[in-house]
């Protein structure tokens, strides 16, 4: 019987990051990685099929589209790295716990962002500090 999001959220706090929950997030992260890898492969194919355009305006449009696609793929490449790190944390069985405080990140946050490494409170503090020092 596969664990659903509803069943996951209904589990008692005492069962936080038990084997079933770790397996649930492992499967979700692997599916995310596979989907991103397909997109990367599609981009590589699309870039190889680069058409030659004689008109400078059309060529500029094609180059801008490629630049946008490459920026998107770069973000996805960074996400792939975060997914692999999350899978490593699952293997070490410290997935789901805040890197700063050691407190549980929470199932709802992990469902929304499976690669999260900080609790909401720790993330808020970090963003506040970054904003304070950025100004």
C-alpha cells in the first residue's frame, strides 16, 4: 500500500521520518530527478538542432530563446544537485531535520519543498540576516 500525502500528514509526530516517510520522500526525489534529467536531455537535443537563420532579427530572437533556456536549465542543474544532497541525507537518515537547529523541518514544508534543509523559522532568520547585510 503506497503512502499518500494525506496518510503521511495524518501520521503522529512520534513517527516523524520513519522508514515509510523516508521511502516516500526518496521516491518523490527520484521522480523529480528523473523528470529534470529528461528536460536536460531535451535541451541538449534542442541545442544540437540549432537552425541557421539569415535574418539578424530572427537570429537574435533564437539566441535570446536559447539564453533563456540555458538559464532555466542552469537553475534545474542546481536543483539536481540539491536533490542528490537530499537523497544523501535520506541515506544517512538525517533527512527532514534542520541543518542549523536539528529540529524537524516538518512534513508540510517537505511536501512543498522536498529539498529543504532548514525549518521555516531558520530560513526566515537566514533571509532576514541576508537582507540586513545586503542593504
